[in-house]
C-alpha cells in the first residue's frame, strides 16, 4: 500500500473533491457532521481558530492499496484501514473526512484531517509525507496487504530484467554491423525495441531513448555501453560533419541518414541540428 501526505490550506475545496459523488463515496466522518466542504470546514474552524499561529491547517492523505487488494476490500475494510492509519499517525482524535475513490482505475482512499486538535494544538507536519508511508506500510503488513516495499522490489527486478533484454537485443543488432544509425534503429525496432533520438535545446542530437514494453529509458540507463559515445557516435557541438563521417565502423551516423530522420547537419563544425 502506498501513501502520500501533505499539509494544505485549501480545505473546503479539498473536501469537496473528496466528497465528489461521481468519483467515490463517503467511508467515514470523524467528529464532523457537515455534508460539503463549506460545512465541514466551518466545523474544522472551531478548533483552528484556537491557534492563530499555524498555517496550512489541514492535512491531505491518499492511501492506495495495490490494485488487486483494492478490488477485494469492502467498505468496512477501508474504514478499518483508515482508522488504523490515523491511530498510527496519532491523528485518530482529530476531525477528519474519509472517502473511497475509484476514478483512476484503482480503488484508493482520500483523507482530509484537521491539523489542529480540540485543544488548539497543531500537529507537527515536518515529516508527514515520509511518516505516512511508514505507517501505511505497517498497516498493510498487519492486514496482510501488499506492501509498498514488496512492490518496489518487484518493479526493480522487472526493470532489471527489461534492461538486460534490451541490452541483449542491442548486442545482437551490433553483430549485424549496421552501417548507420538509421539501420540500427530499424533493426532494433524489428526486435521490439523503439529508438527515439533525443534533441537538446541547441536543436542537436544529444543521444537517444529506448521504449520497450511500455517503459522508457535513456540508453545509458539500460547500459553504459549503449551511449552514443560508447558506440562510436561521439557527436558534440564542436564536431564537424567530417568527424561524424569517420566514426567507429560498427555504428556510424551519416549526414544522409540524419536528414532522413529529420536531423540536419550544421556547416562549419557547428554540430548537428534540426
């Protein structure tokens, strides 16, 4: 389960968003009875008026269980999750509104909490974002839900595997000794890897990105040997077309090929532009 938290000033608008009937439903009201943002904020203000020094007097949380978990949880489960979370955050005695949303293809909770308690004391929010994730992870662990750390580890392994697949395809393509960058792009594309040239602010070819199975990486993120310089295509702003035409024979970029990709070669050693 993933959590996000931050202090906010626009309480009424945030509450109205949380209570939007088209996006979700109310799971719980804690120490409030109002039906909309204006009414609930009026109740929040009773305690907020006791503390004239504090700003950003409301805290917004989003709790997002892993999608497969979210589909199985009942409203009672979500209410219990929010209660456990607020207790661990030491906010269970504060006014709050909790709603369940399903507007982003997964079920998640929105919580708007009054940062000021009934004694006028402001909740310390310096580390609220980090603390919310820590406590949400504890709730997930206690309730047998998928933990964010497990998801992160799984995603890292998946990314590592994807990068290795891309690099293996790259090595196979180089074995065919592509005559230029365009042929390299075509061969990689035929293997299921899309090569996207990166153009810098000076309108010059700087490198390229790789798109594979819905993911996007810089070439150097996949493997340091996939950068233009490592492949013999060391193109910088100071290099002239003569230099470009005499690159590593394994993979050289010609003026004609660059024109075909919409990238032009600037004269007098000014580099590559579009």
